[in-house]
C-alpha cells in the first residue's frame, strides 16, 4: 500500500489518495482515500489484517485501513501529535508508536514518549 505523501516540495495540504500494489499482476490499483492528507506518518499492519495509520506532519489523528472494504476509518487520536516517529506491532497485538517530533521547533520538539494502540 502507498498512501498520502507530498508532491515535490509542495507545502500542505498533503495527499490523501491511496493505492494497493498486487505483486502477482505487477499493477497498482486505487483504493479508498485517507480522511486526512498525511506525510511522514507510520503504517503498521495489525494482526487482523487492518493497517494502522498514525500521525504525520501536524497530525495527532489515526486511521484504520480495512482491506476487505478498501476504506479508511478514523480511530482514536494520539495523545501527542507526531511526525518522523516509529511504530511497531508488539507480540500481544498492540501497536506502539515511539518518539518523533511534535513540530514545536528547535530541540524542544523531539519526543521521548511512547503510546500504545489497543
């Protein structure tokens, strides 16, 4: 899946379109659109087959992509808006979002906190 992004060096708004790649056919197919244009976010494949899309530039929101319906739905917001963060699926099925930058400027914007998505 490729979703969101930024055209060249354009400033926001960011892209909200999404496409799915099929390695069997070698083709990309359009799918549902993100609820918010996103750039520098994370995408984490969950155990149920959905994809958690978290944060991005100027965003604390999250979304879930359902491959059965091809649609994105809003999920619980992060406590702290993050960009340039990391995310990982834990063994218990939760996703952990770690670190990143909150956009406040200078070194004070770097985050050492983590959040869990259940």
